[in-house]
C-alpha cells in the first residue's frame, strides 16, 4: 500500500470524500485478489469484493491504529469470507482425492497432447492452480492464501484471522503440507512422474467447458505457460507448490468499484 495510507485513513475518518475514494481505490484490488483465491468463481469474488468494501467503509470509524491498516482490511475481508452465509453456501466441498480423480478423466496420450504454446494451456493452468485451493476447508484455505500466496508475515496473518500465532502456524503448516503433497503427486508442472499435465488434460477440459467459454477471465495478465513451466523446473521441490500458486497474475478487479460502493453506503437524497 501507499506509504501515506495512514494519512488517507485519518482524512477519510474525518469525512473527507476524496480521501474515502482514494482509500477504496487503494484496497479494492488487494481485497479482490484475496476473494478470488478463496472463492475461485469470478462472479462470486466480485460480489464478495463489493460487500467487503462496503464493510470497510462502514466500519472505518472502528479502526484505531492498533494494527496496520492493511491487516485490519484483511481481518474485515476474511471475517466476511469465512462467515457470510451466501459464501459458505457456494463452497463445493471439494477434496484433494476428488480433485485428483477428476484430473485423470479423459487424459490423452502424449501424441494427442495440445501444443505447448497454446493460449488455452495457460487458462487451464491458472484455473487448475486456483481450484486446488477449494480442496482445503475455508479456515486452512485462508491461512494458506494469506501466508503462502499473498505472503503476509505470520504475525500479521494471525492477526488478520484473529488467531494465536502458534495456532496460525499450525494451520498454515497443515495446509501447506496438503498442497505440496497434492502438487507433487498430481501436477505435471511440478513432477514429470505425475499422470496429469496441462497438454494431456486440455482436450478433456475443452470438451466439458472447463476452459474456453470465457477465456482470460482468470488468466489475464498471468505469466505465460512456458514461463511458469520453466520456473517450476528451476524450483526445488519444497517451494514449487507455492511458486505455482503465486503465478496467477495480479487478479485485479474488472471494474473500478469506488463510486458504486460509495453510492450504496451514501445513497443520494431523494429529489
């Protein structure tokens, strides 16, 4: 965040409209990246981002500077993502076992595999990488996203999740172990021994509409397939899962939400 964020916060708390606009604009991408990594679905993530921004604005007076403003925003955001009924109702209850089985369905042999410069490979890579998070329960997912994807310091992530530092470290360690094990066993980018690879999986993914219907919604601005493949080949086993999870691009909001959020919070007076 901008180094002057605390000044902007104070001005916004004092009722300065321009400062409030600045504040919302500074945090909206950060919130969206957390939301989409937790929820995966772009539409659901955009709705959640708007709801969280509304909460940030309406609760702004309660921020007293006891923590970094960024940490407080993440606390508001994770509280919503872990408790909102309409979010919890959409969680698919996926497991790593279910996901692994699904990846093996329809794999083609190497001769029929998609060419490695195919733009769809990158969409498939990003979607698969992100869908993997749904195999973690929401609590462990939040710990992993904050710690290993967004790379918050442990104390900051624990504060955001309102957990004791030791509890957070244990939760992150369990989540990290599950993601690393699955990636090593099931991801062709991480292991040549894995049955599934993006080129072998792409024909089946296209056939069932997992990719191609709204190309680039998730993968826009993400590193290309070859870049990530090369990165994975140079990364030691213990770090490759996290490197792949971070290689999803900025995941910015698709539109500026500032004025819509502020219109909802402060509706115009009736004529």
